[in-house]
């Protein structure tokens, strides 16, 4: 069937959203579907182009205009979202005879594009919820205007109700939608995961070069790689690093960017923490050597019930690279780590408990070695994106078959 896949985040951009979009669309294509990806130009690359169509493997990719997000202004970010919503609505008109319009969020306005194009093409509208965008925006103080918040909630509920089917990434998200009045049989859970083929492409055995580069050959390397934002609660890790600054055996490394990075760097400088290293964002292939050098990887979110139904993609990133996980997220994410013997839990936003868990891991090298040997296979058995693409394809087929049966009934009754 012909599928429009709407995602503002797509390679060569770096991040979890981009990875999921590329892997899922590629795997759907391998299953025989005709994929047309509506995306935009990389935010890191200034461009005056309004539209570009290209082939990425077997995917037809349509890049359309957006106002660049500077990541320093809420107004600018909103303009970025809305400009892509409008331009993707236009680029979606170039695709003909569509069966499924699949829109992924965040951000929420991609759902508007999905709904609009599904009406134009008389196709089924499937809405993927990877983030409770409005709830998180309110929690993190990104929506301070109550009128705007209420409008966002109304739009969210409108899209939930208009979608022919909804894909969510956690069982907690599914329960939350059911509590909002969405029928259970309208929701399918397809969590994040990893593409088996991508594991074989990553370069390894660079441990010594990375540790030599930073003169930390004899250190226990604690890695955080990802968004350094308001939700991650990484100030806890800086507090722990301060308490451990006289322990010569441990060093912390942060790789990535985000709204909180500058604040964390300034605090580390003020505290004169020589055991903390900050590095700019890296491409996936560049990250492989840092992953290989790490002794353990941090997954952290603030302490709040909403985050207990969230599974950060970093859990799967670390597991896919055979890195033991130090997880400061309760709920579903913690259950995955503990069920698959992938690492150690610490209470979110509790530096003392973080240190307890970290030292326990450091003092049990045999356990760490066992995790490194087995965790990748555990991941592939339960969170394989090739298998997940088949589940998504089945959901699409069920949806279109149901539509055919409904049309047949109407024709017969007429």
C-alpha cells in the first residue's frame, strides 16, 4: 500500500526520533509498501530552498520549507513547527492514490498535517504518539500561557478522536489515552527498539583511542549521550560528581546539546570539577567509539509520575551497544532494564542514591561483564524494529481491510 510518513525529524539530523523514523519507514518499504516521507531540511544546515524531492534508498523523501529553530526562543520554535505544518501539507499534495497517512509526534502540528492530508486523499489517518507533548510542555514550564495550553489540549483531543488508529510507544501512554476516552481497540503499542542491521554497521574497538584522547585510561567512564534538556534532571549527576570529585577512579562524560547544557557547564566550572567532561553532539557513527569506551551509561529523567510511563530511547541505545545502564527513571523503563538484566536503578533526582548505585556497579565488574555479553541479544529478542515494522504493517492492513468491508456493506445495502 502507499503510505505517507510525516516526520519533521529525519536523517541526516541526529537523534532518537530521526532513527525511529528512518528505521520504521525503511522496514515498511522492505515489506513491500510504497513509502513517501514528508520531512524538512536539517535544522543545522541553513538553506533558502523551499522544496526538494530525493530518493533515500527505496524511500521517496520530500523536504519542504521551515523557519529554522534557534533553540533559544519559544516563539521561534513555534514558528518552526507551524511553518513545517504548512509546507508539509503542500508537499503531501504531490503524492497520489494514498492508502495510509501516518503522522508522528512530537510535535503535535504534524498531526494536523496528517489529518488534513488524510481528508484530501480520502485515506486512513494513523497518529503515532511518541511523547505526551502537551503534558510535558506544561510540566516543564514551556506552556505558561493558560489560553495557549487549553488550545493545545483541544487540538490534541481533536487529533486523538479524528485518528482512525493510534500508535503509542508505552503501555502507560495507552492507559492515559483510554482514560481520556479513546477506545482500547483503537490503540496499538509499538515501543522503541533497535534495527539489527544497524548494529553490524557500528565501528567498535576504539576504547583506547577515546580514553587516551582525554587521558582517562585508568578511569571508570560514566557516559551520558543525548539531549541535555529540562526533563533529564542532569543537575543530579553534577551534584553526584561534586561529591565524588576526590575519587580518582571515576570520570563523567556528557555528549550532546540542549537548553540546560550551558547551565550545567557553568556549575561544573564553578565547582571546579575536573571529573566532568562536556562534548558537543556527535553523529551516530562517531558515537560508536565513545560508547565502546564507556563502562556504564546514564538514563535520567526528573521525578514525576508522567515520566514513569515514559521509556527514554537511550535505554535501547546503550543496550544495543552492550553498555550496562544506570537508570534514574522509575516505572516501565526501570522494568525493562531489570527484566532484561541490563543495569542498575537509582532514585530520580537523588544524588546520594545515584552514587550508591554507581559504586555498586563499579565494585561488581563480573556483573558488568555479564551484562555486556548478553544485553544485546536480550534487546533483539524483545525490541527488534524489523519485527515491530511487521506489527505496524499488520495494523495498517487491518485498518484498510476494515474500510473495504465497510464499503462493501454500504454497497450491498444500497
